[in-house]
């Protein structure tokens, strides 16, 4: 083989190598920038998810520390209407005060659309002396469940003037179904 042929052969092998490198390697090198962009996006997503998990952890810890307060607030305005709970609570208050309830009516009043709660109207008819009335109102005020006394009617019993007959109208509240889902 002559030196000129060797030079042509060497040049053509180098050219063929450059062509193969360009043809097959160019796709790989052009994708490197796409891969770098994808890696950077994955890193930012990972950072955001890590921050979100940290915030959830902090909220969970805060919930655990404030659980007692949350339970007190949920006992003030429960999430469900519970007529049995209301009746037993009022009966328990009346037994503690020492008055006998002669009539107890519960009626459901739906709240308007702007409020996040519904109302249960409670009418209590009972009798006793003035001290029993004051004690009953005080016990209703100190009750765990939020009760608003809106109307009080007091009259004397005709047959026994020392006994007062009183009718108390109060309201109790419970959350609407969608109020707990909106928060």
C-alpha cells in the first residue's frame, strides 16, 4: 500500500467516524439540555412537596396541641343535630336545679344561606319559685352547649300564688352539612 492510499484510507476512516459520531451522538447531546431542564423541574417539584409535607406536619402538631380547644368549640356548636342530646341535657339541667319540666318542644329552624349553622328552637314550660327560675337560667347559661334564651314568660299560678309558672324559649345551634366541608 502506497503512502497516498494510506492517507486517503486514514482520512476516509476519520471522516466516517466523525459522520457516525454526528449522526448517532447528536441526538444524545441535543437531549442533554432537555434532560437538564427535566431534572431542574423535578428538583423544584421535590422541594415544593417537601415544604408541603413540612407544613402538614406543623398543622398536625398544632392540631394535637389545640385538640382540647377544638373539642370545646365543637361541643358549643356540634356538627349534627341531636335532639336526644338536647333533651337529655335540658333534663339533666332541670334535675340539677330541682324543677320539673311540664312541657318541652323542639322545632327545627333552617338558617339562612349566609349563616353556616341551623337553629333548633326549644320551648320549656315549668314551674317553681323565683330562686328556681334564677338557678335554671344560670344553669342554661353555663351549659356546654351554646343556648340563647330569647324569650321568658313568667306568671303566677292562680291556685297557688307562691308558685311561678314560666315558659322559656331558647335556641340551640348546629352546623350545616356544607359548613364543615367548606373549611
